[in-house]
C-alpha cells in the first residue's frame, strides 16, 4: 500500500528553481554546440536547434510554475 505524502509548496518551488538552473547549463552546452556547428558547417544542425527550442520551453514552464508558487527565477541572459 502506497502513501500519498504531500510535499510543501516551498520544497516544490525550490525543485523547480533547481530544474531551471540545470536547464540553463544544458542550454549553454547546446548553444555552444550550435556555435561550433555554425562555424564548421555554416549553420547549426536542425536537431541542435530543436533541442535548444525544447530546453527553452522547459525552462519557461519551470520558471512559470515556480513563480506561481511565489519563487522568482532570474531571466536568462545571453
């Protein structure tokens, strides 16, 4: 029998902020890959751009959910 244990909103918000930080790291790597691909091939591969787009969507979703729980996330800087 499993128990449904509710987690406090503050803990969930902190997890969401941690997700945003992890996503930012992945975005940095993906953007570096896109830069290298552009330098070598003239443009980033479609797959790389798709990954960047999905990471940006995931970041926005996590940041929005954190904000709805009262936790602000720093905007991403280029």
